[in-house]
């Protein structure tokens, strides 16, 4: 899975599947909750493991929303897992950070989805598509962008 993009600690809850109202604790204590980028699927996930048990494995889609429901608690619905996850944090700052990251990753997931749709459209046009950008072009662009990026960072 590679390195986590962001890691925090929280108490994990899942909505009671029968009542859809009550929260059921998924972890006995605060556990590590991490954002990962899955390069093979070009997707982003939130993963949490309690001991040897995976308690969250949620792929973030562009239409997901993370909602702060109190000062230290937030939740999001995962339609694929058919559940709602809740996270209880030790501080408001931790919750704010997690919510911020959720927004960033959601945007990234949207871009990844748009890119893969473009690819699909390009490959479904049966006409010969010649790609104007060679590998060296892309590397060159990347390098010059990186230099710009470095400069702007120094002045910032």
C-alpha cells in the first residue's frame, strides 16, 4: 500500500446496522487511522487496524462527505461498505486536521477519476490518437515546474 499520507489516532465507531441510529464501538481504545494512496487502483483509502483486525478500509469517492457532528466527533458514510464510520478524537485540532485531509483527498480522488475518464474517452475513439507528449516532454515539464515550485517556496 505504500506510505500513509496522513495518520492520526481516534476511537472508531460504526453505525448499528439494525437501528442505523446507535454507534457501536469498533475499537476498544484509540487506534491509528491513516489515509493511504493506492497506486495500483489510483484511489485513496482510510484504513484502521485494531490488533490484527481491519476495522476501517474505506475507499474515498468524490461524493463522500465528512461531517463534524460535535467538537471532537466526525462521521462519513461509505456506500460500498454499506455503513457509516464515526471517529472520536482527543482534541478539536485533531478532528479539524482529519476533516481538512478528507477534503484534500476527496479533491484528489475527483481528479484521479476525471483523469481515468479522459483515458477511457481517448481509447474509445477508435481513430489513431498520437500523443503529443513524449516521456521526455513530461519529465522536462515536471522538472521546470519543480524548479518554479522550489523558488516560490523559498520566497513564501
